[in-house]
C-alpha cells in the first residue's frame, strides 16, 4: 500500500504541534485518532509503551507512563456528534473489559504494586478542513473489581 507524508495539526491551547508521520492513504478513522492521541500525549510528556495491546478480555488502545503512573488510555474518535460524544461510547461493559485487560497487563509485566489509572482521549474530526479537537479525561473511570 503506498504511503504519503501527512502533516497533522493538533490544537494545544495557544501552541500548535506539527506532527509528521507516514500513513496509508485510507487509514481508518480509529487509527488516525489513535495516532493523534499518541502525539498529543507525547506532547504532554507521556511515554507511550504499548499500542493496541490485546488480550482475551479485550484491547487497550494506548498504554503510557505519566511520571510513575501506568496509564491505560481508551481513544474514541468521531467525525460528528450525531451518535453522541466520543467519550460517551465508553460504557460500563467497555470499562469492565479495559479493566480486565489492564489487570492482565499489570500481572504479566509484574507491575501490580505500581500506581495506574484509566484515561479517555476523545478526538472529534468534523469536516476535512477543521483541525481535530482533542479532549483528555484523566481518571475517567476506576477499577471497580476490588
């Protein structure tokens, strides 16, 4: 599949981040949103350690380190709010799957004694000319399995 150099602009308050990366011409909206979310988090000094981590319970879009905290990030991308805001798509069932997958990750990497949290990054990409609107919800939900 041919690749093209693409430039994305991400709104960061007064500052703008120019993020260059290679992508297929027809990259699905979810993957574009995940790439934008990863660039946004890197700009905020997060270190991305995993992308699309899969286990039998489910998938976690991004796993990052923020200081000494392991952060499990669910990215939701939309092109309109007709079906609701992106972050509202992370319902109780999705949260349960993310928590189970995160517990598996922590156990596998012997990180059960480390701090962790669950964040949501919402990416709204309305129209072709509009820059994406990114919202980051820290501690968006908790591990209710205890």
